[in-house]
C-alpha cells in the first residue's frame, strides 16, 4: 500500500537523515557557544568601560546624550554608512560598489553590511532578485556543464591504454590544482594585501563568500582609510561568479578523480573492482563506466 511504502521510506531513510541533521546542528550550536560566548562578553564589558571613560573625560556629556549618539552611529552603520572618517568617504553606491552589491543579491550571499534604504530601492531589489537568482542558477549550471563537457574524454576511460589513463588522470589533477590556486588561494593573498588582513582572514572571507554564507564581518572595499582602484569591487564580483562555477565543477569532478585514482591503483595491483570479484576473467577486469555528467 502507498501508506506502507511512505512509512518505510520515512523510517528507513528520512528519519535517520533528519536525526543526523538535527544532531549536527546541535553539535555546531554547542561548539560555537563554547568558542564565542566568552569573547562576546569580554567585548561587551570592554565597550561599557570605554563609554564610562569617555564620560569621565568629557564631563559636559551625560549618559543619555552618549546613548543617543551611539544610536545615531548604529543607524548609520545599518544604512551602510561607515562611521569612521568623514563625509568625503567613497560612496557605497558608486557603480563599482553597486555592481558588487548586485552580484551579492543574485548569488544570495547577502553580506548584510549594505542594503537599499529607500522604498523604491527595496521594491526594485525584490523584483531584481526574483529574476536574477534563477538566472544565476541557470548560468552556473550551464558553465559547469560546459566545463564538464571538456572532460568527456574520461567517458572513454576503459577504452584507453594504461599509459593514457595515467596521463589523463594527471592532466585532470593538474587542471583542478591550478584552478584551485587561481580561485581559492591567489585571491585571498590579494585581498590580504589590499585590505591589510592576514592570509587566514583572507581565506576565511573567500570561503564564507563562495559558500554563499556571507556573514558580513569581512567585506572587501569598505575601509574608508584605504584608496581602492575604481574597478576593485567589480573585479571581486566577477571573481565570486567564477568561484561559484569552479566550486560546482569541483564538487562534480572531485569524486570522479578520486574514483579514477582508486581504479588505476587497483588495476596496477591486478585486483578485481567488482564486489566479490570473480576469477574467471582473462586479465584485469574492465572498470565500470561512470558518467561525469548528470
């Protein structure tokens, strides 16, 4: 009966996966709390101490006036205005910054450090995202498919001699390694140099960005004390699009590369790749073809 099949599916697959998912969330919540709660309390206490010192140095101010000023700073920050510097700071809505913001909308990164403040801008952002997000998904899918098509030679893996298999495997590994360096290693180095971050902070920003988590604690091109080139944030937006496509390719070709490596190693040892391998074949068995595209 359909109800019996549904119960079996729920109990056999969905329920264990749901329990594992919840346990993973609970584990993450516990570890994040242990790592961050004490640091947050220290920062909060330090901020209160600094406010008291400020009032002691400027006796003409009272607590209420200071709190109002802090509120003004918070409202400016929410609207994307950096309280550091003065009114000559670069605009958050010049073309380069606007292009960067548009990229964060369609890729669903949403750093949270900048958002439309006008009603017209908010309405336009809604409709822009409704069209842009599906368009971005289609673009990334087609780009990933095009890159995978270039690797179609792996489909004829079993028809190639051993030396050609090894050569193609090394070529694929070199391609993935160079791409990873260009997308995930060199950009954090550039961001670290331009923004004054450590490499760890730059790599953290790159991962949080390309995974579309987008906390907003690190964002390029937002320091008012630095003079960025006009296309800096536009280039960062292009890097985000290429990086997302590269990650999609890695997720599809990475397991294939590992599988081919294991096949080549087993073939070199003369072992059978079939489960419970039979001994009635002449020579090493031909590995099963596994398509690289869905």
